[in-house]
């Protein structure tokens, strides 16, 4: 990952974490208030702030295509998903998502129900025993069928000859979570450990000579949560989808749900077979209705894997041969796609959204493990030849971390604007005028949408009428095609009737196509509406209905200039309008999927009784009687006219939903904004509101004012023996924390008086420094031992990082983040105050130490007096316990508006130990609740203790004492503070 991307991700995460803390405080204040329409409304808005629907990337492909290895390489985890080899293959659906909670690797296994497995066993044994009447098609090769593989995997030889009840005996295998219908969770420290533990739940191996119990037949879905990948997967889920669904109903339902919700589809194929084999294209052909008009797919990528597999005789010229074959394959794959007319007609811009990648997971892993030497350009070329970085970039763009963070902060800004508005305004004539103008504009815009929705309604009405006529005329022909697919087999026709018109092949017959009577009967009507459906409801671009939602606006910004007194009310409405339109676009996708499947679903519902009746026919001639039963019902039930009516009703419901959501939600927001009297009882969020404004400004590239700060006197002797100068320090008034620009006039040794950093410069130059947020998930067993500095310094010879260690026995290292990876650098030396390291081009740099260390550290106690709203009130004293190498100026910057109390701050504290603060007055003492000193190096500092001075008597002075609770309240620091 490019350092700028890593930094942006860090900044976004810091921003969102900071804003979440603000809203937790606000929510807590609201919870302590009486329930009113306004407070309930505000709570509901806060509760839905962080709702996030993730984009799904569906990964399809034939067994052995390299899907697991591809996902592992993209995530930079060589051993995460178990890879099939020598006959073993991944047999279950796997979701891969980011672990946003901690740095553990977690697997959650969801099982099918006990009844599902019992029904499946009954079906398997019924088939293999030949119990079906007049069924010439249900024989199965017991030694080779998939059904036999399930029995063999789970029971081994113990399953041979047993009936269903015997196979359901808990003694044969022990999975408590399966019998209790709970998810099984596996938590590991490494990807390799997790991979080994989940292998028995995801891999099937029919060729193994030894029995090792495999549980994949019982698994419905497995979810893997991966730490330290939020730049790729915070808002994205990778879903490994084997095959074309499943004969098990619960697994098949989940499979179809995943496919229908895919924003992106990846079809993976071995490059040596990408052009010749048909299976990859059959997957696309069989799922197109699910991912296209019946889904939400915006992009299809064909990924050719194993590009580095070439003959030994040509390896001397390997790169040239590989790149030539890659380009040739891409061209041929695109040509094949261009011939897929049935697929292309379902997408409005099929050529633009189809991409081809040629990748090598093995080559990428090898390059990433190699050491970077003087052949850096050659290494980089080799890395990009694998095209794994291109897929990583694809996921980052889909993840869109920055935009989603900005949207979240914007929503918070709207809520705080409403609170501020409600606290500081009364009902006035001006408010009433603006309110009436908005209500009239809302009514006009709703009429505009209602009028437009007549257009798709009329278009579909015309197309469906044509489709009904064609369906009625060709009904016998359609059913003849169905019976032809059944090959006259009683077992298949009966299976159709028992499963509401659907036959899904299993075992060796999986190569046959699924038969769906309902889809076949709906095919004429579908053909008639396909063009209009793709026009009005495209996945891959903005269609006309979505455009109407996006263009809808109350245009609150135009009212601000003439109505400054209600600008906060209008800001809230603006953010609510944006959120509502985003939700409606999401609803539009969901409802168009429902509308598309209305036709076969309606036909299935109309045929349900006849399916049941037909399935009951047995004995001689029952096959014909089943067919006659179905034909008779088709004529009587008017199934095609009912299907048309149901689809038209769906369009009407879509229009009503859009109008009602806009009407009622915006009316409610207008009412809460303009019809609420002065609400001083609401919490004062002025400080939080201003903070959010600053954060929103921070994401823009706006020039900032610079202030030259006076030089700070330096203590040079602790750094090194050479004379140390101080550079010219300019601090940008960054919204959340300062950015220091250091100007070095010449070569030499310089120390920044605000951060303590020392730079040995090769010559004249400028350096930019800023504190960043540590991502501890990448540190393993190590822990931060100092702030994480973002440094831009082109001409530094050596860098001296200030430390806070008391003991010479403490071993410190330096973590250097660059290119998306962390390098641990061994220091050149460690002085009494600094760690000296040689990093020619530093980017993100910080001290780390062993996470198990309990050695004490040099610390500081910082005091800030925070004023209250009333000037007569004494305020709150914020007490910070921090390591000594945390820059004081950083805390001062965050405590703007508070008074920094200069006092003796130095002390020695031990991380993980509890400390208490005692406030000694003339008449009595106040003991605050003990807190654990965690040695916080986060740039977002919170007070360890808070003393409410208003609760204190008229005493002028207060003696503060910090006590070590684990050493009989030994004093570790004290000072006297004036309170009056």
C-alpha cells in the first residue's frame, strides 16, 4: 500500500473514532433526560448513524481454479483459507470480512439444522437403496457420487449400512453447536493457526486413503474475520461461492441470497483453461438473472490465475513469455464475453463493466517475502506483473473508506446542528415562513415524482400484456421443453412437484442443468420486459428512477442566505435529505430485485396446489397423470394474467414507498426542526459541534494559518555530546492536532522543542511532523513505547526519538511503516533520553517495546482547568496521566479553551498499575475512583481524573496527591492547586 493511502486510512479511522466518542457522550446525556418527541427523535437518529450495508464480492470458479489462494494473496495472508490440493477442495460458502474489534483471527461456523441433515440423509439413503417407483434415473454410483462423499466424510466406515436414525446418533460425531443450533467460534492469534483449525469444516477430500473426519456436509456458511485489513474490507465482504448452489434448501437459499446481493462478481479460472473450458461461462450464464436484473452487480471480472505456470524449458525468458500470454488471454476472454449475448443484454454498459485480470498468487507471495535490495525497480515490476496489487486497489476503491467516514461525520454534524438550533431559537414568524415554504416545496416535488412514475408503469403494462398473450399461446410448447429436460423420468417429475416446480440435480447428475418450471413459464413475459427493465433499473449506472431520487431536493442551501437565524435548522434538513436519498437508492435496488422475481414467484404460488396434488400420484401411469394435473391447473388459474397483475402491483408499491418515505420522514424532520419551541433542557453540545465543524474542514484541502512559536530552551546534554541547535518551528493550526514544519538552515543536529525529536541533517531543508494513531493490530506481541510520528524528511542522516524508560534493561525497537508494511529497525544506540536510529526516508515512525514489560516509565501529570458555561462557576479540573515523551503541546492543543496549570509534573508510573487521586482540603478529603495507568500514546487524549471544583467549599487551595493503590497508597506525585 502506498504510504499516502495508509496515512489517509489512519486519519479517517482516527476521525471516526473521535466522532463516535463525541456521539457516545451526547447519547449518554440524552439518555439521562425525560422522554419527549424531540429527545426520542434525536436518540433514534443517533442509533442509525453507523448502519452500514457492506458491498459483497462474490468469488466463483471451478474446483482447483485457485480461489482460496487468490483471496489469501490479496489479503497478504499466505495461509488463511485452506487451499485444496491433491483431490481436496473447498466445499462450503466462506465469508471473509474485517475484524474491527481486535487483532485476532476469528472463524464463526454456522451449521444447517439437525432436521435439515436428517432430511438430507433420508433423501440420500432413499436414492441409494432404489426405493423410488418407476425411477430409471435415480441410480447413483455409490463409490463416486457426491452423496456418498458426504457420508464418507462425516462417518467414514462407521456410516456403512446404517439407517437414518443410527446415523443421527450423537455418539458418531461430537459437535455440540450443531445439536444446539449455535454458531461455533474459533479464535486464533495467527492466520496459519486458524487455517489448520477450520480445514475440517471447509475441505472435502474424496481421494484420501485414510479417514479423517470432515464436517463440511453440516456447514451452512463459515465467516472468517481478519484483523488489520480495514483499508480493504471495512465496508466490503469477500464471499467464496462454490458451485451453482446446493441441493440442501437452507444452503441453497443462502447461496442465492449472497449471489443476489453481490455488488461485484469475480469468476476465477486457471489461465491454461480460461479459454477452452465452458464451466466458467456456464456459471455466468446460470447466475445472470440473479446478479443482473434480479441482483445488484455493478462489475464482473474474469480472473485468470496461475500465470507463472510455464514449461521448464522456457523459464530463461519467463517474464516475456508470461506477459505475452497474459495479454493474449485477456484479448481472447473479452472476445468470448462479447459473444455472450444473453448475459450482455441484462447490463446497460456490458462492455464497460467487464474486466479481465491475469494473476499469480504464488509469484506475489514470493515477491512479498523477498528482501528489497538494489534491484528495487525490478522487484516492483515483478510485483505488479502478478496484478494482485490491481485487485487490492479495486477493493480499496470499492471500500471507499474516506467517503463513508465523511458521510458519517456529516450525519453527526446534522444531529448536533438540530440540538444547537433547538437550544437557541424560539418560535418566530420567520421560522413559520421558512417552514411553510419547505412544506410547499416538498408537496410540489412529490407530485413531480408521482407523475414521472407513470412512465415506467405504462411501459411495463404494455410489455407485460404482450408477454401474457405470448405465454398463453406458447404454454404447451414451454411445458414440452420442460418434459424434454426431464427425459421422461418419473423421479425427476416427482421431484419437481415435491419442490414447487424446481429440480436441482445432485450427486453425479450435477452436470445437468437445474429445471425450473416456474422460470420456464415466465420466460416469454421476461423476454418482453428485459429491455425496459434494464433501462429503468440498471445496476451499472444511474437509471432514470434513481436519477429522480438523486435530483429530488428541498434546496435548503438556497434559503440560508436570507434566513441566517434558521441556518442550523436548514443544515439538519440538508443532511437528513441526503441520508434519506441514500437509503431510498438502497431500497430501490432491493425492491427492483423483488419486482423482477415477481413473475416466477407468482406462477409458483398459483401452481402450488397443483404441485402438491401431482406429487401424490403413484403407481402405473402416474407420470402422465402428474403432467395432466399441472396442465389442467395452468388453464384454470390464469397464471400469466395473475403474474402480470402482481408485477404491476410491485411497481405501484415501489412508487408508494418512495413517496411515503420522502413525505413522512421529511415532514417529521421539518416538524422537529421548526415546530419545536426553545429547548434549553437539551444538553449543551457547543464544544462538540465546533469540534465536528473542525473535523469536516480537516478533510478538505483548505490552506491553514501558520503561527510562529517561540523557541524552547533545550537540554542538549541528554541527547548527545554534540551541540544541538533548534530549528525554526512553524505549527499549522490543524483541526485535530498540530502539524509541525521545521526549517533547518544548514547541516547539523537540531531538536524540536515541542516534540523532543532530534534530527541530524545532511544539509538545509524542511521537515513536516505530525502525531498519528497507532494500529496495534500489526504489532503482534509488541506495544507502543512512544508516540507514532508521521515524518516527511528528505535529508536526515539520523533520527533521535525521545523515550520515557527508567531502566537500562528495557529493550526498545523502532517500528517504521512504509509501503503498507511494518519494518522493525534496531537502534544504533540508546541514550538517557533518546533512541537513535538510521532511517534515511522516514514516513511513520515510533518506538515499541515488549508487550509483557511491566517496568516503570518516566511520566507526567498535566492539569487543565476547564471553565463551565456560567462565569461564576469554578469549572472542572482535568487531570492527565501520560508518559513523559508525549508532547505537552499536543494535549494543550486538544484542551483549547482550558487553562494549563503550570506545576511540577514529573513522576514515575508503572503501566497496568492502579492509581488514585486524593484532593485534600482544610476540612475534608475527596478520594476519586482509582484508574489504571495505560501509558496512552494515542493522539486523542482523555483525562484520567476529573475534579468538579464547584462541589468544593470556599477553600482557596487544594492539595492534590497521586497514590499508588498497589503499594499501600504510596505517594508518587503531589502539588498544590489554587481553587479560588
